[in-house]
């Protein structure tokens, strides 16, 4: 089964349009982007286009590559005065302390669930969860491999999988030959960001392969897994068109949920 993430995102989109009509005002989302990164720019574009379709106003703030940590934090504080949700597009340049920047986002407006003690589930975690449910995949008694320890994919997915009683192996750059680990895995979730480094010869027949990695090569957006891997998989998420669109859709689910929560508190 090759997952059609765009179709799943459209289903979520229809639900969000209905939810948006019940609100008394147009939701406001601020996206803060620092420097220039082709993959980041593509995701910002996906978010603004999706926002327009579900009735959310976006304010995209572009800051230069050389900006410092404090300047980004000040912009977050400024945007928080009117925004219902704040996104800091990652990765940030070396001039910024990513941890300090993310910690400055109010948890009530953290739609990406990257601040400390977030209220909502990480969009990529929720996207993987939704895709596995749609595909009828159970993680019980499965050997699960997570490739990458990044803040956006590897870390939150590992935490979620471990919290739910699964046995998870996590590998990163320290492993020279990942095929020693991929051959035995029943479920592989990759967020390494290395184009097509997972080959069909590295995986077993019937594996579930969830590709959360994105990188640019020759003007194309590529995933971690070679597309020909799909022939050996019971479930495969392509890049583009797999996890990415669902992640964006769930980010907006998080935005609406945080708005609803604040309304109930107020």
C-alpha cells in the first residue's frame, strides 16, 4: 500500500473548514522563518496554501540568516500579541539558539508542540499515527526502528512510541552500516534527511516504511527511501505526497484545538 497523504490531508481539510465556520473570527497563524532554505520554504508555502483553504490568515515573517537569538524571541513575543498560533520554521541558522527560541513560545500557541510541556501532540507524530491507523497497521509485538534523532521527527516519534509500550531501536549518524539494523525491522520510520539512502536491498519483504525525511537534490524534493522500496512494503509513504501533507493538516488541527481550549478557559 502506497499512502496517499494528499487525500488524507484533504479529508482533514474538510473537517477544519466546518470547524472554522463555527468561530466568531478568522484564526491567525504566524510563521517565523529565518534565513533561506529550500525545504523550509516549500513547507512554509504548503502551510500558507493550506491555511487559505481552511480559512486561516497567515502572517509570514522572514528574518535574515544573521539574526540573533534575542531578535527571534522578540519577534515571537510581538507576534504572540495577535496570533492564535506561532510556528518557528526549522532548522534555524547557527546564529540562533534553537532551544531558547522554542522555549519562548507560549504552550497555548505552540501548534508544532516544540516548546516544553506542549498541550497538543507533535504534528509529525500525529501524522504517523493517523497514517498507521488508516493503513490498518498495529505496532504490537513489532520490531520498530527509528532512523534519526532530530527535534522534528526522530525525538518526538521515539518518545511517543516508547510511551505506548513499544520496543524501539533508535540509530543516527554514529551507525556506519544501517542495513545491519534495517534488515530485521518490521517497522522503519526515517527522518534522516538523506536522499534515497534506504534501498530495497536493505529492507525485508513486508516491512512498514514511513518516510519522514525530506531533502533537496537537483531541484527536486526527495525522501530518505528510494521509491522502489515500495515494492517490498506492506505500507510505504512516498516523498513528496506522504507524511508531509498530513503533518501540515494536523498542524492546523492543533491550531483549532488550541483556540477551542482557550475559549473554554476564558
